[in-house]
C-alpha cells in the first residue's frame, strides 16, 4: 500500500501548520465573529466548544486515519479500504464539494485581497458608513474588480499547490501560520486596550443561557464542521501525507485547539472594538467588510491595523484554499494519472470558471455555499465516522492510531463517539438544515 517515494510532510510542525492552516480560514475570522454576534455571544461559544471537542476532534481523527491508512486521495482511499463497495461515492462527493467550496471561497478571498489593496492605498480611512456600504457593494458587483482579485488569488493558490506537499504546502504553511498568529495577537492587544473594550469581552465570555435555543445549538455544530475543514476529504488527503511515526490523535487535538484558539482570538480582536464604538454585534456577514473598516478609521493606528487585518484575512484564506485545491489535485494525479503541474492548473482553471459564475450570480454563490456547507459536509462527515466506526475493522483502526508506538488509551471512548454520538448529532443537524425537522 505504501508508495515508496510519495511526497509528504517532512516535520511535525509542518503537519500541524498545514492542517491548522486549512482549518483556520475565513470561517474563523469572517464567519465565526458574526455567527457568534447573531447567536448571542458567550452561550453560543460554550456550545461550540463542546461540539469541537466531542464531535470535531473524533471526525477529524477518523479522516486523518482513512488517509494515512490508505495512502491515497479521498476517492482512492475508499477504493483501497473498501474495494468493490459503494463507499467511494463519498470520495467523489468530497471532490465535488472541494470544487463547490473553492469557487465561492475564492470570491470572498478576492474581496479580502481587494480590501487589502484599499487599506494599503488608504482608501478606507475617514469614509462614512454609507460610503463603506457602497464600497462593499462595488467590490462585490463591480465589472472587473471581483474577477481580477479572484483570479490573482487562485493563481497564488495554484502556485503553492503545484510545488507539491513538502516544497509547496508545507513550506508556505510554516511561513504563513506564524505570521497569521502574530497579526491576530497584535490586533487583540489593540482591541482590548480600547476604552470601553470590556463590554465586548463580556459579550463573548459571559454566557447568557437563556439565549441557547435548539437552533443556536445546530448553528454551532455547522460552524464547527466548516471551521475545522471536515467532511469532504481535506483532512484525509493531508493524513495521507503524514508519516507513520506521528500520532494522529495528537495531530487532531492540536489542529482543533489551534483552530478554536484563532476563532476565539478573532472574537477578542473584533468584539471589544465593536462595543467600544457602540456598534451592534449582530451585523451579519458585512461585519468585517463594512463595520470593521469604519472602526479602524476612527482608531489610533487605524491605517496600520486595517492593513494587517486584511493581510490576516488573505493569509487565512490562502492556507485554506490550498487544502481545497489539493483534494482535487491528489484525485487528478492519483486516479486520472495526470502530472501534478497539469492537474493543478486544470483544477484551478475549472474552479476559477465556477468562481466567475459565483462572482456574478449571487444565486449560484448562495447555492454553492449552502449546498456544500449545509448538505455535503455534514453528509460526508456522517458517512466518514460511520465508515470508520462500523465498517473498518477495529483492529485496523487501533493499529493506525497506535502506529507511533504508543497505546491509544482513548480508543474505546473514540469508538463510542464515532459509532453513536457523532453520527446521531450530525444526523440531527442535517435533517434540520434540510428542513425535514424543525426545532
Ligand atoms: N475551514 C476553512 C475555514 O474556516 C474552510 C474550509 C472548509 C476549508 C472545508 C476546507 C474544507 O475558512
């Protein structure tokens, strides 16, 4: 099964940086704060944390395990582990989800690049909130602007991916993730030292349990899936590049903790500023594109902080998009026997075409967004844990978890979670999002 000279991650830090790079993305810095804002703050955060630990970590571990055991892309993995069975359809669904997610993700990433440019050329400073709204709608729907920045972003993504795992994805993740961390810490320091910041921290950390409704609970689970990059084969693909000597359990925990820490730090960077300037926390998706620039323009050092904030968004988006592209490239090279370079440009080209449709047609944008995050990811996650829990033999699971030579003391707990807890929880979210049940 082992393909001798297969490309792979060279170091433990590289594994964590790449996988955390995938998880930490627009989902953390753009989506998480506004979802927390819309769902009442602290109480949502607690539920979210519970889901990350109880479901996110086990699903991630299952994915890593499938990848490393099979040494294949997400489609080939099921062929190797369950030959002649229809499980490979989950792999195909993952490849399809990668196409869908990256095509709308690259559009939002294009906006973040344009905002980086606007911040750099000082075009966001001292403009009114009406003008900021206008800028946002021009960025979204201008004639050439959304296309130009999206294409540049996809080209950067493809450039990294075509260079391979060790010399591309690992190298850039090791460089970019520490930069991202430094930026977010700087932003947090600025935010909490604003006058009136404590109200924002209280909103984020003091749970008001009356705000917990079944809907809030389900939102939290959906956010956990998207934010941790679960359910479509990113973690399985990366898992296939991890050496046998590494502990998959530790990897899953470190990546999940990093992702959660960055989400919380984003909250700490954003809410104190939002409250200090007397703005509604539930501003929705425009929070980082309209609300924050307004705050930066009133802040001492605003030019600098606006610039590094949008740099942070671009970096976060880039290390996530490379993981999405890699899912497809691994499939093209291993199953369709294409060369890496050709596979990369072909996949990136196709995704850019789909992205163009998303950039100009908000119905398609929303369709891709909703279908992938609300249907494909939970469905994929459900089948992945069911596959590992009920289909793949317990001996195989155990030996893969203990391939680093240490006893996996969490083994039985892990089995209970992936056999029962996780599938049931995912099924509830899934049914709710399809509208088949309504809490
Ligand atoms: N986790 C990424 C984010 O938070 C998005 C993503 C989802 C990436 C699924 C890969 C797969 O932005």
